């Protein structure tokens, strides 16, 4: 091959090769692998040298070669594969075939060498094409095929390119057409390319083997293929979810737009069912539209399967949603699990039977015994069941009527008991719990299965000592996995011993994490424990304690280990959100609405920055209703804070009238409270809705008045929002020097407020002032600082605003492609977060229109669409790669420095 100093440029064809299964081959050959590796390299190099390929590097069993001529590269690959096949390779020590099978991938694209290497993305595309190949196979992209005139298949000399269709390459958007090089002496039959073209789904990954139920799985699969609504009905713990997930997994290929799983048992209220299902399908609420309408529009022309698990948890809402999905999406299918039918027209109700306890034909285990034996082996550290235990385990499986959860719990007992002891004890317990079932032996009756499930869980519960039983009941108030400090909060005394008991008895699952363990309760166990909590008269104190824990956990997010205030990071609230929602559910039903307002306050910024302000408003409305119904006294200061929070939520949701109304309510309550700082904070927030309504003079007058009033009252720290709004007004009318001076004086004030400094609004606004001045250096500095901080602390809504501003900075600098991509990325993120454009909306629109004119519609739309496909993290990464204006060739400051 050519010396590396003569690298081709322009349209370059890149080739990657490596040995398929090299690790296995090395293990087979041992010390004999190194000479095989060297011979393989020599064979390939001899073939490629004839085509003037330039080898850039060799790493392990991989070669990277560049060619100026695509046809020569393909010819060289044919020659290399023939010589590899004809070479006399040594056999493995066991006599098996040990010839190296080399896969090759080619792609042609524009590239210029720099410093003896290429940095073009075309290199990465070539590597992905090679990664898609199998040993002995040569693949190439459509670009390479086009260069050799092979798009119609023929290459000459009996060689041709076989079109393998469109495939997605890892790390690249869109699809790439892949071709296989076919020639005499080369293998032709290979599996599908190793690309990521599998249909999408979010089905949960299972950690244990699925045992039995072959007939049931086929029945559900066939029903879903023939009907648009199938409901798998059965008692808790009967295995509905696991069976439905397994059946859905076999149907993924049939639904081109994906299979989407939503667990409705995790939804706190019926109002959030639509949100949960939309999130499962990758959708977020949109401004001014009900979520169910967003879902309906999304499914209208798509072929999708929705798996709605535990639909009976929110049956009316699930019924309404399913009806809408089926009526608007003619190719939508719904598979639901529930304790009772949905009751909709066209619904096929399939009742799940217990696992079979009848021996399989041919003398094999029944499904129930097979499950028990498999889980028993796991419980005993992988040791298989003894032949003498099978009869006893069969007796246990029959006594538990083949109910999966009961079998799982029984298998866990085998850590402590022998199979004979387990069988002896289970008879006595079930004999007591099954009393009153009468003569009926119809195990298909839901009520009977429900009592059998109760027997299985109650049997485990009865084996607990008082401390473990009390801990189980109290842990039922948690909505998600918890760590040891949370358990210590609820439990009197050291919880380790009762906690160990619950884990050993499989009533809790311990999950090891990077820094600590968490403990998760299965939903059927949680429901059982929650009922026991009510029966014991302990629900109210346990729920109130949980609310107190939630408030403390939210408070801890604002302080360090020493109790000192820290910059608020919304990432610390993400794992707490479900617990805080559970606490809210208690406060709006039976608890203290006043405490509920405090819990809502903890979620204030999280709701806005995660695009969930509509959820926040819903909770606040329910809290107001609770206060009105109970007459619970709430101090005016706390009401003012809640109304102010509501006003901010309404503004973020684009509901300007509601925003102003609750701002006025907050002002009235703050005045009654006689708290000047609170009043200043409320009035400071008034500027934003007035700006949105176009009442600029009134907004400016109000901002100046509240700033002066706060300084007079000694509470200037509460006027940040007024300063922001006034600065925006000054920017809008071109008073840039005054705006800059105002913001500079506000920096110390912002830095003193931990809940605000992560957003770096001062830098954001100074960046906007710099843009208006045409100072791209200052604009870049301020906007990048704001973007980094906002992303680092989880202020995603504000990240969108910073991305828009950086897009303007790129547009003004002539970096039009990057600007259009960032505009597209920011707009897509704003839609996902369901936030309005805010006070800068008109400016963003004006700048995008100017950029479209400069680029032309086609180029702008292409770049805009590419940006819209980026995630928020990818969008931020793109923005952070933009070169500083001072470092750009031709920069005034850069030139002056020279």
C-alpha cells in the first residue's frame, strides 16, 4: 500500500476491516493467534496494495485504509476475500476450523487530510458500515455504489452489488442504503446486517426466565392479531403483566410504529392517565391542547400497540382514553391488563388461568412445578432441586393453585426450609385461609383466585414478627424504591433486622446501586400492606409521616451536608417527584391541605422546568377545593406564596389571563399578611404577564415602583423578577446601556439567591443586550455561561431560551447552518416541554425569518429539521462546540492580538 504521506483528498473511499469473533479465535488458538493475525494482515495488505490503498492505522485485528478510486477499492476487497479464503490457515488445537473471517465495509465521501489523518464524519460512517457486516462479507454504502455505477447492480466480471435495503447506522440520523458485494469466490448468504433497524418499543426488561404458558402466550398473541382491544383479566399476582409483556414482545415486528408500555398503577390520579400514556409513546403535553388530543393526533396514521398495565387502577380514565385511541387511530391496537373488563364495545376479554399443575405430556414438569423448581434453584444459590424434593414441590405447587406470585414467595422460603417442611406448613396455612370457599373448585372464578392470592401474601405476612409486620405496613406509603435513611425516618428504632426479614421473605426486593441499596415493594404486596395499614388504624400517622419525610427531602435538596444553602439543582428533585405526588394525593383527599401547599411549593420550579405546569395547576386547584371543603385555616402568607406559584405556572402554560388573576390574588393575600418582602416578590412577578399582554408602559411603571418600594422597605432582594422584566423592557425599546447597567447591579443580588442563581438570568439578558449591540464576543461569553449553568442544574425550559439566543448569535456571525439547527432543536424541545415562547417569542420569530431569507427555504428547512431531531442533551452539546468569536480567523480582536 502507498505511504501514508500521500493521502487522497476530495472524494475518498474509506475501508474498514476486522476479524469477526476475534476474541473467540484468540482463545481457540492461544499463542498461535499472533502469527494468524500477522498472516491475515499480510494477505489483506497484498491485495489492497494493488489498488494504491493508503493504510492509516492498524489496531488489533482492524485495518483502516483510504482509496482515491472506489472501483479499485471494491476490486481490492474481492481479491482480499478470495486470498483469505484460499490461504492455508492452521487448525485449532482441537482440530476445528480456525480460519479468520474478515468483514469489510466501505463508504465514499468528501474528506481532506489534515496532519496525516482524516477528521471527516464520513470516516465514522464507513466504520458503521463495516460494523454492520458479517465475517466474509463486504458491504458498501450507496455513495460508494454510485461512484462505481453499481446502483443498478452490475459491476462487470461477474461481480455486482446486491441491494440490501435501507438501514439505520448507529450514531447517524436517517437511513443508509446498504449494498453487498457479490462476486465469484465470495460467500453470498449472510444474516441481516447488524444495524439498528429493529422496531421501537419500551417493554420492560425481565430479570428472570419466563416459564411455561406457551399456549396462553400464543392465545394472547393471536387475539391481538385479530382484535383491536384485548383485555387480560385476572386477580392480582396471577401473572397478567408478565404474560402480556411476553406476548407483546413477540408482536413488535408487526407494529411498524412501536409497542408502548404504560403502567397505570403508578399514576396517582385519573387526570394523569393521559400524561402517562403519552409519555410512554414519547410525547409531551403541548401548549393549549389537552394531552388526549395530542395522543389522538399522534396515532391517527400510525400502526401501534399500546400495552396498558393495571388499567383497573384508573378504570374510568383508562376506558375513556382507550375509546379515544381506537376511534381516532384505525391501526391502533390496545392490549390491557386489569382485574375487571374495561366494558367497551368490541372488547375481547381473556381471563388468565393459573399455571398448569398437570404434568406435561411425556412425563415432564407441569408449568407450575417448573416455575417453582426454577425459582427454588435461584433461591438456593443456583443449586438444582434434589430428585427427592420434586414430589414435595409438586404438592406445594398444587396447593398454591399455580398462582405465579404465590409460587415465587414459596420458593423464597426454601432459603430457610426444606421442601418437606415447606409442604407441611403450607397445608395448615391454606386450610385456615381457604375456609368458607364452599364446595366449589372452580379456580377460574376471580373471587376464588383473589382469596388464594390473599392466602399466599397473608401466609408470608403471618410469619413476620411485630416489628417486621409494622415496617411492611408503613413502607406501603412509599410510591417508589426507597433507601435506608428513608426507612429509618418511618421506623422506630434500628430497622436493619426487620428490613432483613422482609428482604429474606421476598416481601421487599433489595436492589444494589452505585452508592447505596434501595428497596422496592411489588405492587400486589404494596396493596396488601396498604390494606393492613388501614386495618391497623395506622394509615393517618404513617401518611402524615410520609408527607413530613417528603418535605424534609425537598428541603435537603436546597442545603449541603452542613445545612448551608446551595444552588438548587432540579436533578435532585427528579427521583423525589413520585413521592411528592403521593404526598399530594394524601393531602387533597384526607390530609392537611396546608401541608399540601408546602409540598406543591417544593415542586414549583420542577413543574415549570419539566413542562408539567398543567399538572401543577391541577394539584393547586384540588388543594383550594380541599381548603374550601374543610375550612382548614391557612395563613395569608402561605396562600400568597401558593397563588404566586400558580401565577407563574399559568404564565409558563401560556394562560396569561389566569396568570394575572392569581397574581392579583397573591397581592391581596400578601397585603393581608403584612409581609413587605412577600409583597415585593409577588409584585415583582407582575411584570411578566403585563409584558405578554403588550401592556409595556404599565409593566415598566410597575417594575420601577416595586423596585423603589422594596429598597425603601429594606427587601430589595425580593425584586429580582422585576429587575428581569424591566431589563427586558429596556432591551425591547433599545435602551441598551440602561439595561446593561441595571443587570450589572443585579448580579450580586442573583448570586445571593440559591434558588435563582443556577438559571443565570442576568447572563442570559446581558447576552441579549450584547446581541442587539452586535457585540458577538460578549454575547457568546454571557450566553454560554447561562447555557452551561442551566443545563448543569436541570433548568431545561430555560435551556431552550438560551439555545434560541445562541442560534441568533450564530446567525449574526454568518454560521447559518448551525443557527438553523439550533433554532430547530430549541423549538422541538419547547414543544416537548409544552412551554410558550415567552417575552422573546416575537424576536425569535423575526430572527428565524431573516435567517430563512438568507439561507433559502430548502436549506433552512433541512437544517431546522436536523436540529429538531436532536435531544436536549445533543442540542446543548452542539451549542457548546461553537467556536468563540475571538478564535475565528479574521476576528478583530484576534487580528489585533497578532
